[in-house]
């Protein structure tokens, strides 16, 4: 039975390669080669740590901990990546739970990701297996680590699988994705803050010594403890690791039994929308339509994590990034990068509805409403975007005492914001692309077969927004080199050029939408299937 | 050389007088396969019109072209005297649509969605509110309160879509499988509302593959198979001398003795 699971998984893994042909296959192979080289590099780097024994154990301890956390969290962030994750696919087959569990474990160990982990863990074993006499012990520890990762990951995803099929669970997954992003930003900020060069290794090693008594850390420190003759400590570490694996296995079996015998309710556990927001604006004329559409967009940004999370990320990036890329004065101008990202938020305004776009096709079919819709989506991005930009510019100006650069910086920011939105609106109609509507992952942004389209659309928004910001940028340069009064010129130019771009874009976008609505609808409906 | 004759716009509209929906040579191909093959169809005003056919016959494709969601390769679709593809705003103001298998604005509640769509059509906010409240109470969606559409059951989704289709009091309703996978209570509610709508002078076109339902509800019926209309008219005419519409349908599409032969092992399992 275990063999059947293994062959099933092998077919799933290889069928992706077999299904492709020509250029796609070549690119896939190139991708594999790059990935192999990358994994190889990490492995060699780890193995090289063997010559620095005092660094090897702390590094591997941290690696083991990070690896385990990543395995446990990844199904929550990117649910449905692996078809063998969902036990419901096996619920109707006559298989006993114990056999199913062993089969699923085997299947989980076959794949690109476990293979890459195995190779990296081999490098880690070389690093901590000093002297060579304890290398076999290190190797066993590496294998146990991989199995623990897989078992705990499966246990977590199985107990969450009922949750993840509900809307609230997937919303939660998005929040976790955002949390990971925040952690990453914090980590990068910490690394970039630099500071005392001697303080960092000390902090890292004290962190590692604390982590050494967590289950994966204990596993990583077993070889060095044995080599040092601290057999009692080594025994305790082995006990911690073994107990963890046994508990994880038990948790998985319980979760599996429960998920195979209970049917998740599709509607229970869903929450009401809270107080209804019905609005009073009526779509008469461009302005009326803009108010109606912007009102709904505003509501959805609050309510829909797929729309809310990107805004939180942008707020974070716009405020933090200038600190990372520019040290000292002039960081106010780096806020303009955030302005481009805000502009991109107005992008793919037709695709974001999925096949729900048909409701707009039935109601927005004349030019006045089509323009109103464009302005409505634009307004829903301009209002929060302006708030974020003002805050970010203010923070940078106060931090670096750069008050005199504020007008010029705002000029570039508004030009990039309005220009980015203008281009984003037009690109929504010119290069629409489907967005996955199943919301299984915050980071899934395109559907199969439309990756090129998605990339082209995103790139043209960033480039187009930057081009529209050029006049304001020139005035900004003059404000720094010739006279500060050019800063105010930059602000005026930014608002004027950006505003004109948006006005022009509304006309072009509306024409394009009315001309191509059924084709746009056909493209974006593909998002339903993913 | 004799070219195939496609009627011009004015000619087509003139020929559609008295018809709620008129299709003239409507055609659509996917990958070289003709899914809808030059369909001509007349739906009289005030009729309850059933469009029946097996899966893949072209029902949804035809309705999508009539509702403006799918561009036809050739031909015309005239709804309430307006060519759908020549004057979409006028045509769409006169039709209410319930498509199959498409999403709604999932993160709005039912009342919010109705309010949004009504105001987007330019109806005064108070009129929208009054009508939405009435529709929600008649369709028995009041219990859902402010639940998001994402959390609605299949029957509730069909009902809220029907409410959205009726909100602007259109002359024609175009419904794709309105009763598919709907519980009996919701189905009865939908049927009652549709009957009231036709009694008030509205026209309903709906597709289905449940013959008993069509026989029960419809005054007129058209049978579509492999992208062609193979029979159309009053229910009694299409049924002819057959015992039921089901029999007549299977006879028309040439599948009278399906599911026979083979399978002799069935029911002999020892496990």
C-alpha cells in the first residue's frame, strides 16, 4: 500500500514535466538547474562550516528551528500546494488510518521540496559531525529532523484542513501570511540597522544557545554533545527529539481520524457582515457613478483580506523602506517608490472581481458609467494612498530634519501616485489578467497560462508611473541644484501632470472596456478555477 | 455566387416585432467547433419559454450571447426590440440576468449587493431600498440578514441573483438553470415569483435539462442539440403525440433507447 502512495506521488511530481513541451520545458529545466545550483551552494556552504566548529552548531541549531517553523506554517500560508495534503481525497477509499498515515508520510517525503531539504540537511550533518566518528550520528539526526518536519507539517495541515476549506480559515491564512511578511521586514530592518559589529554575533550565539533546547535544536546539538563526552546532556537531547516526533505522529493520527470522519460544514462558522453599509450615492453622471463604485471599494478594502493585506504591506514598505535604502538626508524622495506601489493597487480593477465581473457588465455599459467606474476605483486607491504617503514623507522629513525637501518630495510622490494609478487603470483594460479567487494563498497572484500577462501588466504599471513622474523629478533635481523654489514647481507639476494622466486614462480606459468587455470577462473568469 | 443571408439590423428588428427575444443566425465557434450554429429563435412577449437540451448542447453559450457576456461570431440577438450588440446600454436596461456558475460580489451582504447594483443602474436610493426589502422578504432571504454572499447556500445564491435581476423591473428575464441544485422550498419560491412576473406581462426565458420542470412551467419550449434548434413552439406542439416532453425530447435528439445492454455483472458482487 505504501508503494502505491509512493508511485502516485511520483506520477504527480513528474507529470508536470511530462505535460510541458518545447520552450516551456526548456525554461523548467533551466529553473531546475538554477534551483539545484542554489541548493548546492547552500549545502557546500554549510559543509564548509565544519572547519569552524564553534560556529557550526549554533548555525545548524538555528537552521533546524527555522526549517521546522517553515514546514509547519507553509501549509497555512499556501494551502493546497500539495494534493496529498488533503486527507479528504482518501476518505472514501477502504484504507485503514494507520496504513493511510504511513502512505501519506511516504508520499510527503517524495518531491522537490523534501529532496532539497534532504540535500541541505546532508550539508548540515557534515558541518556538525565533527569528528568523523560522530558523522553517522549527525546523519541520523538529519533524517529524524526531516521526518519530524514532515510529520508536524502534516499534523498541522490535517487539523487545519477543515478550517482551511472555510472562508474564515482562509482569511486567517492571509493574516498569517502578512505576519510572516512583517517578521521578514523586521528581520531585514534589524540586519540593516547594523550598529555594533561585535554585538551581533554575541546576540546570535545567545539566541542559538536558547534554541538548542527546543526540539529541533536539541537534535542539532546531539553530535557535538557526544563528541564533547557530555553523554547525559546528549541523552536528554535525544529524549526531547524522540518525544517530539512521537507526539507529532500521535497528533497527526488523531487529526487524520477526526478529519476522515467529520464533514466540515460549509456555512457554519461564517460570520455576518456586521452592520450593513448601503450608501446613498446614485450613479447619475460620472461623479455619481464614481461615488457608488468608490463606496463599494472602500467597504471591500476593510472587509476582504485579499484587498486589505496588500494595503497593510504597502503602508509598511512605504514607511520602512526609505530607512533601508537611503541612509541620511534625501530619504524623503525614496517614498516615491511606495507611491508607485500605491498606484499599482488600482491595477487589474476588472480582474479582481473574477467572474463576478458579469454584474458590472450588466450594469455598466455606457461611457459615462464606465468613466465613473474608473474614477471610482482610482479614488479608492488615491485616498488611502495619499494618507500613507503624507505620513511617510512626514516621518522621513522629521527624522532627517529635511523639511525644506517636503514640497519637492510630495511633487514626485503625487506624480508617481496619480501617474501609477492612471497607467494601472488603462492597463486593467488593455492587459487584464485573472486573479486566483480561491484565496488559498496571499502570495498567489497569477493563474497558470497567464504568468506572462500578469508580469507584463505589473511591469507596465511601475514603468508608466515612473515615466509620468519624470517632469516632477526634473523640477526636484532643479530644486536641489538651482533654487529651492523649484520644489514648489515640482509639487504643482506632479499634481498637474498626474491629474491630467488620470483624466486621459479614464477616457481611454472606458473606451477600451466598452469595446472589449466580453473579452476582458473571458480572461478574468479563469481566476475562478484556481 | 449566392451569399448566405444575414439580416441587417433594421430588418432584423422589424422582423422581431411582438417578440421579447429574437435570435437571427446567432453563431459561435470555439477552436473551430461550432457550439452554436446559426440559431434562429422567436420568444413571444409574455411567454414562459423553456430552452431544453442535453449538457453541452449550447444553451449557456446561447444565453451568454443574448445577455452580452459573450461576443457572437455572427448573427443578431434582439431583446425587447433592441439589438444587444448594437446598443448594449438600452438592451441591458431591459433584461434581467441569472447566469450559471458565475461568482457574485462575494464580500457584500445580500442587501448591500442589491443596493449597490440598483444605485449603479441610476435608480433613486429610496426606491432601491424599498424594492430590495420587498424582494428579500418575498424570496425569504430576510433570515440571512447581513450574512456575506460568500456564505450563502446554492439556493440562496440563486434567489439573491434573481432579486438582482428583478430589481430594475426588466421586460425580459434570461435565466440559466435557475433551479439547478436548489432545495424544494427555494425552488417553489422561485417558481412562484417567476409565475407572478409572467402574469404581470413579463417574459421569462430559462434553460434547463429537467424536462418535468419545463413541462410544468412553460408555455413555449425550444429543443437545442449540438448547437442547433431542432424544435420550437408551443409546449403542446413540441410534445406532439408523445406521452411526455421527456419522451418527445429523447425521440427528437435520437436517444430513445439509451442505457441498455451490457453490465450483466452488475449486482453480482460478493464483497
